[in-house]
C-alpha cells in the first residue's frame, strides 16, 4: 500500500502543477481565439483550490512515506471532487448553449491519475457526473440536457473500461516488481534473505515492534566450515550452505525473518517469542537436522548457536551483539552447542561493578553496601548469568569480581571467556580464590588481580579503586 499511496500523492502533485500551467495557457489563448471571451469568477474558481493544494502538496512531500492510506485517499479524493464540481460549473454556466466537455474529459482521465478500486471509481465518477446533470437539467433546455446525459454516459463507460485496463496493467507491473524485489533480496545459494535485505527487514521489524512484545534472535554458525571448503571442495561447501538454508526455511515460521549474514553465518529473528524452553528446543532440533546432513565423507556437520530473547526498546544492533556474544560462548564450550539468554531491559545509567559468587553471603553483602556508594552493583550466581550481564551492560561495567572455585568449576569459564573475547578483554577482572590451586589457575587465566577470600574488606576496596581508577 505504501507504493500506491506514494504514487497517488506524486500524481496529485503533478496534476496540480500541470493543471495550473495548462489552465493559465488556455485562459491566455482563449482571449485571442474566442470572440467575446472574458474571464469570469467561475473561470477563477480553480485558483483557491490550487493554492490550498500547493501547501498540502508541500506537506505531503515533507512527510513522504508517513501519510496513512486513509489520509492519502481523503487528500486525493477531495481535490478531484472539487475539481470536478468546478469543471461542471464551467461546462454549464459558462456555455449554457454548448456541449458539456471539460468534466467528461476529466472523468476519462481520472483512472490515469489516481489508483483506486474499480467500484470506488464508479461511485466517485457517478457523484460528480450527477452534479453535472443536475446543473444541466436546471440551466439548459431539454435537448441540451440530453446531449450532456449522452456524453456523460459515454465518458462513464470509457472511464470504467480504461480503469479496468489500467488497474490490470498496474497489478501486473506491481507483481512483477514484487517478484524482482523478492528475488533481489534472496541469497542466490541458500534462498534465504541476503545480508542487505536481512538487515533491512530486521530494522523494519524493530522500528515497528511494540516495547511489550518479546522477540528472539538466533545467530547460527557452522562449525569447521573452512575444513569443508579446504578438504571436501567448495562445491561441497556450497551444497552444505544450500541445505542449511533449506532447513532454516522448513523449520522456522513463515513470518520469522531468516537470512544469511555472511559466509557460514545465518540469523533468524522470531517475533513474539518469549519462552526460553521453546527457543532452546527449536535451536537443538535445528542442530540435530544439520547433524543429519551427509557430505559423503567422515566429517560430521555441526553448528553452534547463540540465541537471546529480549523485550522493551532493544535495538537491532544491541540484540544482535547479545546473540553474537552467546554464540561465542557456544564456540568456546566446544562447538555444536546452543546458548540461550533471556535479556532484561533494565536501564543501567551509571558505572557498575559485577560480583559473581555462588551465594550472596555476608562478605558479598558488605561489598554491596560499601561499593554501592560509587557503583551500581550487580550480582550474578554463575558463569552463564555473569556473561549475560556483561554482554548486556559491558559499556557500564567498569570492573568484575569473580569467585573462582576449581572443584566446582565456578568462575573458570567466565574468566576464560572475558579474557578471550576482544570486546570484553579490557574490563578488569579480580579473581577471588580460597586455595593456592585456584590462585595458580587464576594467574593462568590472566586475571588482572587475585585476592584471597579471607582478606579484609579494605583490601577488596583498594583493589577495586586501583583497577577501576575510581
């Protein structure tokens, strides 16, 4: 509908411009060619209409693409209706003894200027022609009225036929353009959206999405795709990508946004998805189907997935970055893994300290109280929660304190991830340990500082001050 509305408003602007030019020209030459011609008030009646629509056209031009279909129809129909009434008045009152001609010509021309449904054309034209015939019946003798009735019927029939032909041609043209647009938006190998079309569709969705509506985004990356290209050949790699594209089309909903972001990476946006369990099931099912792809050798095809669910006013760039961070976690775990996060839309507008500990025990509570004076303090109970928080608020987080427990594996993966992920590597990490073994492992993981758990609170405060610069 946007294209039709834009076309109607464009043709309205052109009509006003050309009508103004032609009308001035005809008034000028009429004085030379017609005897006893003089300009009357009826001849000047189109001027106020054209002046008003000059300002309306400026408004529509400034707000291009933002005017609703109903408003577009009202703007265009109002102009053409009043123009028809004016032409009817000129036909009847300026040449009472002559044949009505200007309004019938305008009726025939209307389908070329304004796109509408056929039954609406019939109604709109019937109204203005009825006005013409009422004027004619009142002001002309019966034979003049009959001639006007005859030419009105002819103009009405010709307009109806031309409207049908023009609408059919425009419909075919629109379908052809839609097909061309659809094909140009598809990746030729995988038959899902290409990168440019994918970003355009995602931006359009996130602009229109209501804040309370949840959605999910999945970033899917084929593991060891370079091995496939290098050892099994590029034709095999292309076949794999084509098959994955087919699986994505088959396994996601028709209104989900599915595209190839580049290389062997695909993105899926799932509107109105709020259940983490369903999302995880969808992703693991897709991994299973991808694993069933047979490349004719011993290589097993796998895929890593990062998926997030978010709501609120999250932008496309933000939710993509979160999904990409979740994907990186899946890659570090060992590939063929799926990481799903539910993202909170809480606003953090000050420098933050993230504390990761198994329990929010007394020492952590004291840290919350003490450091809360200069930081927004966030607590995470495990590695996955800590990484989700860092991914969401990495611009605000100035320092991270992680409890490292080798026996339970607590904190090991989080520190490893943070130091390997380039976008997070500059955030200082303090490892809190309770054994020499844990201390040695923290050094191996390249923690920025290592503190024993039983140190006085002042030592923690000093370490936070030193590393955060506050």
